[in-house]
C-alpha cells in the first residue's frame, strides 16, 4: 500500500498538480476472502483526481488522471513506466472540457 501511496503523490507532483487530500489506499483483502484481491487508491487534486485499481490475478492495473487543466501525458506515462513494472500502457486520453457543459 505504501508503494501505491508514493506512486499517487509522486504522479501528482510529476504532472504539476496540487494535492488537496490523500492519497488514500484501500486493500480489498480486508473485505474479501479472495487472496488475489487488489488495491484501489485515490488522491484528490485541486484540478480533480488521480485514481488506480488493481487486479493482481490478471496482472492488470487501471490508472485514471482526471484534470480540468491540461498536463503533459508523456510525463505521466514515463512516471508510470518508471515506477511500476509494466509491459504496456493503453492511453485513452480524453479532454474533460470536450464533454463538460459550457
């Protein structure tokens, strides 16, 4: 859990966001009999939030960076690859301003 807490706060700093609260990490092992239960975590930033969810049994993690302020996604990808052992990153960037009401 401490590794993921460090990951979330480091990611926020790396892309120039302002941490307001957290990071908070939840281990689903506390709520499940499944020994493969994963972790979820979130850090609230002034610009929105950064969250992750893990599925260890599938060797899969989902990281979401939501921000109303643009940021350099290449910095986020490099930070992710440098901190966590990943083979592939699927980047599905979407600008929140494209779907928010005016």
